[in-house]
């Protein structure tokens, strides 16, 4: 019994199940080797109308998001541009616009992209539509997150989730 007690102290507890009612946005967190979705309590309240001088980009990304929310074909999105031009704000504003229609956001740090398959497993059976958001994405081709993202975008033996897209800046 003593040996079992000592071993149990070394093994991390299983991650908590997502509390889908706690928020419309979640952050992928790591505790040891296990990841979990933590609800984000304080969300930015920016609206699409607040974004100025990015009309073309806003129009294209919003159209893509509308298609995704309607269950029609839509694309993963890479937003590019200079710092401070509203790329991240656009994603936050889309969440505020479409959350009442079932859109949810999962923020993932670049180094945690290796966990995309685990995130897909958590959301694939959910009725909501998920945007996995990676802000300030850049890496070398040799980084593990690059390969995981490439598999998520290009596909693998497993089918991609119909209720999830990746938006990155």
C-alpha cells in the first residue's frame, strides 16, 4: 500500500472534462503531459463594427466564418499583416458576433499545436462549431508544432473534424 501511495503521488491526476457551459472561449492548458480546456472568464467585447480600415480582410474572413457556421465548405485562415492591424481583434469580434449561433473559440499556443489531435477528440462530437485560434504563429519546419499543424491542415488517415477550423495570425 505504501508503494502504491508513493506511485500515485507521482502520477498526475487526469485532466478535468471541459465545462462547455462556463464560457464561449477556452484556452488549451498543459498540466504535466496532459492538456485540458480551461474556460476564459473575461472576454474582449470588440465588435466587427469597431474594426476600421480592414474592410476587405474583414469581409473575406466573415464570409468564410458564415459558411463554416452554416455547415458549408469553409477554409482554415491565416491572417497576415503588420503588428496592430486588427488580425487578432477580427477573430475576437467574429466570436462575439457568432457565439450565439454556436461558435466557440479555443486558443492554442504555438508549442501546444502538437496536441491538435487531442483537441479534435474533445470537440468532434459536440454540436458547436469551433475555431482553434493560434496567435502570432511562426516556426521553423523542424519544430514539432509545424508537423502537427501540417497534418491538421492536410489531413491524415483520420478524417478532420467537420466542426473545427484553424484561424492563425
